[in-house]
């Protein structure tokens, strides 16, 4: 099925760079490659798909000559333009050296490759491919994609036409219900395609099990699995909170070095994201504690073992914040970055999007009350901003603060308001 990232990828398909697509396991990378292959095939282009999860195949491709010989066996002729899709590239030993050689000596070969662990790829794709690759991250489904995957195409069409403008009833209520479902079960494609709610939970269990078995097992000894899982459960309960390594070490019973290593594993395998503070000095920035968010709310809720409606949950706000952060990460352009803001007196704004010289504050509340939080008001007094947003459950409106307009929008409207 179509993914919105295709628009970005299309701009690079006719260039020379190797396209690298990273993302969590079962986030849809293989399906994305097959979609691109199908599109190119329909245009009469010559393509080859290689699944490197095939143990025999990856054992047979150990160097550049093995790869070119295999491509020739599949019909590639030297000098002929060929699009080569390599799924799970990290399974090839010396993958960067192989790709570098073939890229430099056979420029007619266009490689599109995927990897599930950026940690492995950072070790294997560092210097050798400098200047030869462009990297994209495939995140969980956006809400627009979720509407497609759950057969709500009418709602998607209505939302596409409306953008960040007001949507009337009964469609407003339908979108609110759909978005709450999206927050509860998350954006893994297989979960979205599963109709039964009980089966969605079972699919999430399989995703979590696969993550531990295939992604984490290669980094940890069996005796450490219990500690790693204990840390993940602790972090899930603290989603959206500050990361204090010393406190976590005491609470979970793991030394500080190991906590830091496990956090790096979680971040590099696209399970969590560490959000840094916005401050005026980069030096001060390094001394401030980051916040941690899970990138997929379904994965988060499975760890918490809580799939109740958000109205029954004390952590509804942090679940929404995770979704908004992932929305921003998915849509942000080059040189944009996202932070949070907090003062010593604990005035706070959930997110601050830094766009060139502009700061755009964003507050997220799973609430129907049309209210601008005090932290955002204080931020606007201290920082000039052309745009400011409060994300609410299902409310459209605006309020003037210090000669600046704060827009109040439902969560599905923020991407339209900022990027479309």
C-alpha cells in the first residue's frame, strides 16, 4: 500500500546516490520497497528485488563480485540501468565496502536498501559511503495513512480537502473516534490492517517479541534480557518524562553505564526518541536532562498492558504527545528540529519547532477545554513567534496573546497547519 514517504523517495530515484531506508522492524520497509518496484515495473523500468533475510542468499553474497555475478544471473546486463532493491542490507558482512565498490564501478546500478537497526548500519555504513548515500527514516503510519489502512477513505478525503480548517459533524466525531483508536493501537501497518481489537493486541505482542529476539538478542547476553525488559517497562510508565540516568539506575537496579547503553539501543532501533531542551546556549543544552517518548503508541500501550479508552487513563496526555512528536519527526524538513522548553520555575511547553530563525511552540492536551496553557503564554511573552498551537481532542479555535494568534486545533490538523 502507498506510504507518504514515496513522494520524498521519488525525488531521488533518478539520482546516483544509494537510497537507504531505516526504520523499526515490521514498520513496512519491505512493503515500501515492493511498492516502489511495482511502480517502476509499471513504467517499464528494469528492477531486481533481493531479500537478504534468506540465509542461503546472504551467505552467497559476501563481496562485490558475488553481488554483480548474482545480478547478472538474474538478467542484468552491464551498462544497462537497473534498480536494485536490497532488503535488510545489514545482513551482508562488509555491506558498505560492497556497495561502495559496485556504486563506483557500475554507476548504472541504482541501489535502494533497507535496514532495521540504525546502530548496525552506523557501524557498517559510516565513512565508506560518505557522499554516496541519502538516508530516510520510515516511521509508523501517519494518521492519514492509518485512515487508508483501516478502510476509512471517505474520512481521508474529507480531511485532505479540509486540511487544518474546521470539519463539521458528524465527520468531526468520526475523526475523533478514529484518532483515539490510532492512539490506542498505534501505527504499525500490520496492526492497522487487523480488524479485530483482540487480534491487534496479539499482533503487537508478536512485534514486541520479534523486536527482542531479532533486534536486541545480538547485543545482549540472555542473562541481561530481564534487566533490559525491566528498563523498558519503567520507561513506558515514565513516557514523556525526564531522563535522569542516576534515578533510573536506582529504580531499576542497573548500573549507570548499562542504563545509558540500553537507552542508546532503544533509540537506535527506533523504539524511543530522546527530546532535547531548547535553550539559548548550546553549552547549557548539553547539561539539561532530555525527555523520552515512545515513537509508536501501540507499542507503548502494549508494554503498559493498557488499551483502555483515553478518557479512563491518567497518561492520555503523554500518549498524545508521543503521537504528535512522531508526526513532527515524520514531516520535518532538512535543518528543522524539535525540542521542548522548560524554565527553572517549571513553566513548560511540550514542543518547540525550530525552523530557520523561527520558534514555533506546540502544546498537546487530550482535552475538550478550549484553553491556552500558562506555560505557552509565558513562552510567548519571552519569545516572539509568528505561529503557536494548542492541540486539543476535537476543538477548532484561536486566541490572541501578546498580539500573536494561537491556533487551537485537533491533533490531525497540525501537519496540515505546519507543512502542507
